[in-house]
């Protein structure tokens, strides 16, 4: 079978370089490049992408061998229906490895057509390294590389205010663009660059915080023959993803005018403030994950799909989302309902086998960030504890005992956290266990025994879990709480 290239396909159009993209991994190719490709084909965006390899080892050589082409397979569930879609992505025009061709990298700054910088260099990528210098070839950190590129553009176009760029980082940290801009200005100071350059960065370039969401398993190595059999040419860069996509970008009318997102049918929102959307994702998607893990493992499930498909555990998770998490959030009921239904569809995706044990990592700290705020907000708003989230909290504490029905549980956490919770289980009563855990401010940043009835309800749930199991324990817990 011939290798996938532009020569042996009818994809011969050369596009102007409008986007410099830092990162060539699975996520960007299944997310950003998919969106740009769709904009090109459906909205006449006419944007070519130059991909920068952020680390010395990477995929740029393979990408160039295929002329930037690769196939994306999207599989998932949408409104209860299974969807499978395949498309050849053709927006990438070239890949550059700055570790072997730094001059070619800097030359991108001189592109007349360049308008956008997009990145995903992992959460660790947006970092300041004071050992980086302007003359570094290349620089160690992504922000240093970008500062050098922007400075070259500033010099080449003589500080032309129309040659500033729109910078849209996609790293999974909050305020990613604000953090990136701050580091760029740190490098300007470290390297003693002109005050005019700082002014140009501040006034001629725009930085946009983002939230990105799509599960991308990546190269389907276990099923590669089945995927390859659907293609006419050999593709060493096949990437698989779920169907769901969410991209929230802080911006206004100027950004909407630059990128015609409204002309394609994708879940892309340009908003003044993305924080409510970030909170929605953390509380609903991540919160539901964290809520279900100990509860569902103790019940006997192994995967997320099993959990939401089961009559009992599925109803538990759904009611936790719709009755206890959503009422505490500030977005409209319709938005929250739609997003929650999409989340449950994603959990049901038959093409992604998401092991509960694999998302059990650091469950205590995850619960503090993802679930506890919903529990506390519900209690404050309703003057009572949320039934499902409180029982899930008890399941979390029971999970850290380390064994269940003579089986070792998949605890993955900091050694000090594990040791402390095992010590707690040496206490003599469920009341003592509950109090010891809830009072631990290292876990929760507050004393949770101050929350009315929480200590008693957790103690009650722990005893019922231990003596009755998960299903009957929950049923008796809910009956006793309702009587109160």
C-alpha cells in the first residue's frame, strides 16, 4: 500500500500560512487542526498551518513525510445514537523542528499572512526558564521560543501595529493566555528588549484564555489493521477521538470577525468570561467522574460506561448531576441540561473503554476541587445536605481503607494521604472516623465538621456501606435521611 501524500491524492491546494501551531500531538491534530480543516472546507477560511515541534523528539519528520496529511476517526454517542466519521485533514502545510532548523522556525515571523498562534505544549509547557536567552537555538521553554518569534516579527515589520497576532493557547491550565503573556513580558525584561516591543505586545497582539474538551485516545495501535483497512493509502499518523468537542474562547466581536466559527456546526463559544464554563466542566464532567469512582468500584463496576448503563449506579450518577450539582451553577438551566446530557453520552461511548481504576488517581484532592464545592453550595442554598454527593463522600472515605470483600482496591495517591486514611480506619467508631477525616484541613483546606449534620451523615453512611453494601446501604441511607 502506498504512503499517504499529496502526490497520490487529489489534495494539492497550497494554503497561506495563517497559523503557527506549537505542538504536533494527537490532541491538537484531533481538535484544533480538525476545526481549521472544517473552517477551510465549509467557511472558506483559507488557513494553512505551520506546525512547530515543541520538544527535540516528536512527529514532525513523520508529518512532513505525509505532506501534513493524516486521517481522523471520530466515534461516539450523540443524543443516544452511535456516530462514526472519518476525514482526511489537510490544513497542515509544513512541520518545523526548531532543534534542527532554527532559522526556518524564525523565518515564520516574516510571513505576511500569519495571524494566529495556537499551542498545546501540556500543562508544564507554559513555564518560565530564566536560563533561556534571546540567542538560544532553540530555547528550552515554549514561551521563550514564542517571545523570540514575536520579537523577530516586531523587528522585521518595524513595529507595524497591523502585524500583531491573535494568540490562543490550549494548555489545560486556568488563565492559560494570561499566564503565557505574563511570561513573555518576563522574557522581554530578562532579555532587556525595547520598551516599544512591550508596547507592541500589549497593544497589537491579543491573548485569549481558553477551555478545550475532547477525549483523544490517539493512535489506535490495538486496532490499527481495522482502521487501515478503511483507507486507500497507508497512514502512520491516524488519530482517533470522540465525537464531542467543546472550545470556549474568551473574546469579543473582533475575534468573531477573524475566525468564522459561526459558519461551522461545532460547539465553539466565544465569550467574555470563560470561568462559568470552566466551573461547569469541573463540577459536572470531572465532578461526576470523581463522584462515581469509589462508589462504582465498591459496587462492582469496572468502567465508566458500565456505571452509567447500570440501572442503579446510572440513576445515582444522573441524579447527582441533575438534582445536586446543576442547581448550584450559575449558567442557564437549558445550557446545563444540554451539557449534562452530552456528558452522559460521552460516558456511554462504546468506543472508549474508560477504566474506573485509571481515574482513581489522587481522588482526595480531586474530590476537594471537583465535588466538595457542589456539596457545600447545595447545603448552603437548600439548608440540607445533598443525598448522593454525601453518600459518595462516604464511599470515598471507605475506598481509602484499601480493601473490599477481600480484594485490594486501586488506590493511587500521595503516600502521606494514603497513610493518614489507613490510620483513621484504626479508630473505634464510625463517628470517630468521620470526625477525623472531616477535621483534616490538609485534605479540605477547612474543618468540615462545622458543616451541619455532615459528620453524622457520613458516619451513618459509612456504617451502612460496611454492613449492607453499596446498593442496600444507599437505599437505607436515603430512607433515614428523608425521615430526619
